């Protein structure tokens, strides 16, 4: 019968590899978050507080409304109180409406 023992050096090396992998994962998450925030910024400026309407762009009240026609092809709208699937589609703009139907928040994914 053989017994396997872990030397202190091997254990330390494993811990170092694990710490390096976790640090790398955190850096990638932060980069992804920053990239996503940068993509969301112009959409937030255009949509937050406005109601989405089914009118041509030239007929909307730009202070209060935004035309569905001007949304990106890949989008979904989550109405107040609705559930949401946890599927992550990075290129899709997800728009959250408040109880009055105005855009409350949004994100890509």
C-alpha cells in the first residue's frame, strides 16, 4: 500500500496557481464589466425615463418617448413584475420597464 503525501512546497505551489487563476478571472470580469458599461452608456442616455412606443422615429416626442424601430435588432423588454430567463446573450440589449412603462434600466446580456 502506498500513501501519497503532499509536500509543503507542492501545497504552496497549488495555492499560488489557484490565487493567480482567481486574480486573472477577476481582471477579466472587471474588463468585461467596463466594456459592457461603455456600450450601455449611450443607450442609457437615449432611453432612461422614456416610454417605448410603436411609432415611426420622426413622430415620437423625443423628451418622453423612444421608437421601437430604433432599438437594436437583438433586444428584449422586461416589463415591471415580469420574470426573466437567466440566459446570457452578450449582444442583446435587455430593457427593464417600471410600473408606468418607462425605461428604468438596461444592460447588455
